């Protein structure tokens, strides 16, 4: 036995084959978990819809005109909840608009929101991809 082998035995630096398999299995499992997390992140982002309010105009005490643009997956119909609020941030108008599918990635729209009182702002609350009727 060499000096190095004696030192390895003395200080426990030798690894048994079972320990090597355990470490290897742990590494493979960790890589699989990271890959699965990455896949879920990417697949969830493929159907994301981004909406930005570009303009709003208080038409009168019963209506707000809202300009907005969306970025959505091409070929997907989208629905957006648009909202009007008063000075105290209370919701005075709310509406869901369904936007038809298009081959374009980014599109701009202008919609009217009926209100129950004078609004001071209008904005897009949220947007989502509608299920495909063929599915």
C-alpha cells in the first residue's frame, strides 16, 4: 500500500461504488428538475399576452375611450378586461372585449368603456388567450 492510499484510508477520502452511484443519481435528478422547470417556464410564456395602455380619453360622465396595444401569440384570439376608475380608484366601468385571432404579433385597439360615474382614468386590467374552438 502506498503512502497516498494509507492517507486516503486514514482520512476517509475513498468513495465506495455505492456512494459514487448515489452522487451520480443525485446529479442526474438535479439536471432533470432544472430541465423540467425550464420547460414549464418556456411553455407557460408561449401563451402570454402583454397589454399596454397607450391612451385614454374621458368622453363624458358615462363613457371613456381607451387606446391600448397587445402583444399575443399569432393566430390566437385574445380577451382583455378593460377598466375605468374614478378619483378614489373605485371602479366605475368595466368590460371584457374579445379580440379576434390575427397573424400579427402586436396589434393596437381603441374601445369604449361605459361608466356609471365620471371616470378619471382607463386602463387594461388583464388579457389572456382564449381557448381554440377546434381543440
